[in-house]
C-alpha cells in the first residue's frame, strides 16, 4: 500500500522514478549446484510509451490519458506484478531444494532433486533406465546368500525386490528394477579348471572376456561367442544368448551344472544328474528362479580361426546356402536394405598350411573413401557448422562414420538409402581374410546405441533345410521397400543348433534341428530427446509390421533380451497367449512359486510376460 501511494504521488507530481531494487531471487534447477540470479523489474511492453517516459523521466510529457485512466492502468499492472511475485515466492518456498541438488535437465519445476542414496542404472543402449535405492554387489557366495535371505524375510513388500542384473547390455533392460537389484560384478573369479576334461567352474559375475583371458593359459576357450564380450556369464546364460554356427548350440547349452541361490530353498545345485527337469528349466531361467552364483562350463581347445569376408547377393546365396551352412563352422549373412548386397562372413579353424594366399585389392582408406565423401557432402547439405564437426573425418572408423551420417537425418529414407549404398561399397572393398583367436575373430562391432529386435525360428536340418530362413529375408526386404521404412544396415542373420533348455527360443526335441536368428535395427546416434523419441516410434512401427506379417507364419519368437512389453493390454494378452503355446510357462511359473514365493526376483517385465494369479504390486 505504501508503494502504491508513492507511485500515485509520483504520477501526480511527474517526479523521477528509479528501478534499481531487485524484485526477487530464484534458484535455477540445473545439474550443477544451484546459483542465484537477480532479476531487475521490467515494465510491461504493453504500457504506453508515454507512460514509460512518465515513470522514468523527469521531463513532463503531454498527458494523452486522463489522470483517472492512468491511475487505473497503473493499478492493474501493479496488481500483475504482486501476483507474479506471490506465485514465485510460493513456488520457491514450497520446493526448498538443497544446494547440491542434481537434476536430469535444466527445466523449471519439472524434476525433483535425486536423493544422494539413489542409484541410476541405464542399459547399454540407453533405451531403459531406472532409479533405485537398493543396489547390492556381494563379494562372495556367503554375502549373496545373506542378501537374498534378508530380502525374502523383509516384512515390507516394497523393500523385498532384488532383481538379478548383469552388465546391462540387454536392449530391453530385462534385469532392471527400480525396487532393487543385485549385481555379481565382484564375484568374478575362475574357481576351478579341469584341463583334461576341459571343464571350468566360475563365479557367475565374471565377464566373458575375463573368463577367456583367465583360461587361455590352460589352452581352453568357450565353444561360441555372442557379438560382444562384456556380458557376465550368469546373464548371457540366463537370457539364452547365442553365437553363430549351424552345428553349434546357444551358449546356455555349454552349461553342465550351476549353483542357484533361491529365496525359498537357499542354495541349490542343479545338473543333468541332479534334478534334470529343474536344471533345464533354470538354465535359461531369465533370473526368475534364483540368482545364478556359480556356473560349470564345458569348454573346448583354444584355436585360431580364419575369417573370410566377401560380398554376394541373394540369388547366389540361394544356390550355395545348404553347402555354406554345412561346411562352415561359423557363418553369418549381413543384408543391406535397398541394395542387392549380402555380406557373407565365415570362420573356420586355421588349416595347417595356413590361410589362403590373398592380396587385397584395396586399402582401408580405399574402403572408407566413399563413406567419407558422403559424410563431407552431407555436412554441406545439412549445413552443419564447423564447430560441431571437430573430429577429423580421417580419424573415424566405419561404424563411427555411419553413426554420424545417420544422425544427420535418421528417418529420411532417401538419406538412409545413400548411407546403405556407401556401406555396401565399404564391404565390397573390405573383402579378404584375417586370422586370429576365436575370441578375437568372432566379435562384431555393432555400432553405437540402438534399438534391436531379434527373432528365432526353425529352418529344418542341415541334411534337409527348409530354406525358410531365406524366404523370411526376402519377405522382410520387400516389406521394408513397400512401406518405405528408413531401415539402416545390417539385417543380421545367424544360425545355431537346437538347445535343450526349456525356455530357450531355440528349444527343441529334435537333435538335428537348426534355428535361424534374424535381427533388425535402428540406431540412436543422437542425444536429442525428441529425435530419439521419433526414432523409437519409427522402430516400433518397423517391428510391429514384421511381427504382424511374418512372425506367426514362420513360428518366430523374440530373443529374451530384446522382447519389449506392449503398452496395449490386448496386445499384451496376445503375447502372453503366444508365449504359453511355445514355452512351458505353466511349469516355469510353478517353479517360481516354489523357489521364489514372494517374487523378490521378479520385475515388471517378468510379471507381465508370465503373470501369476497372486501377483502383488509390480516393480
């Protein structure tokens, strides 16, 4: 009121008015310690220029309004100011953020501060993230047993969960739970090596590369490998991961016994001899029957392989497909959408006479020339400032160049076609051989963060192939072109023998059955949240089309580490029905009830895929 009276007197006397007093101090919500910002008052732009001069100048202007009108306008804007000031003060004192508050983004009043005891766990692809207060890392079997026992005895249901999580490499975040997790990264020892029987016993938290490095001095290695080496052994077995080779089974088949820490029965040992039914169920148990603490693996002699990479086409592949699957220990096809190119990669033991004599026609720089050229052209086309391209183009690998190219316009079909064509030329100029140990050769640079959908389906036997694997690819490529999907390369196709693990996507009673695995992909080469959402939406449309038009006809089921939970209840119900027809879901749920009656090992994904009648709150 005193301020209002002062302003009235100023108006009447046409005196001076100063505006040096700060209005208010606000805290900025940023990821750094909050700072204060002094905001000086600014007059409303809608005020008359004459009125502005009247309040800020000592010179008397000609009055365009009556005194009553001017006073009414002034009271209105003073009211606006006090309303704004009150709202700001109420908001400020309603959210007393600590000085060290950390926030996800600098957006006012959108994110609350993260408590100091909250762990943020994100999967490798950056597609799934959870915050949890309970993240356990036991250092021994005794520690693990104690943690599982205490959580099972916890009286508060919200504090019970302890979902097993490995290295976080699964694209679908199958091991994540905001209610609590246990990670065996500190239980990573090689416990026993029987060189004669080629059997190795390890703690389940050991990473694949650690294991390989730890047993190579004994002349041993794993029978097969997935594309990367950072998975924990417990995780890679539980999700039914696989390598490639029509005579080689998925990795879970290499496990001959395991030690499982269960909430209800404590630590149990399982093998083909000890409770075989539960052993085959738990070997690919998705972390829902117990925490895998130790694994005994059947290994093979360490050997060098010769990798042969060359480019073919689908017409030629059809002529030689049966022979290629039968004669090569490891084989995969990499299809490049919108082109006829098929990159064939075979790996076989190094013969005594050494690798074939081959003189490459092109250097690595020659192979990258077209990709680099396209990248430079695209930078000009999309008017990318020099400040955003600090990295020298000649320092980038092929996959890095591809990521940067895709990031410029990831959903533009014509742009993606050009990128794919450049990739086809890169592989054509990269044909040749290389020699290395199996753990070095069988790896594959998958590129950056990405969405992946991978399915598995039967394709006959080596003696009598159905050729459904190639038919599937033909239909998939036709679907991509018909729908105009901006599908990047590669579409990766691999093969394995059957698995005897009940929950494996390649599970079969036929000893000679062969399964094909096909993966589609969309990269997430940007940190822009809106662009990532657009790519995500397009990818799920891509996946939805393949599911609706192809999966049922080929009896295809998704890899457990890549299956995503539908948001639509009807679609989810269809998925549950579909899974129950392929897998022994009833037996799996019976085992869950017996070994984990309080469901402390479950998370939202497991509860959605395999619902139990007595299900409590979801994690």
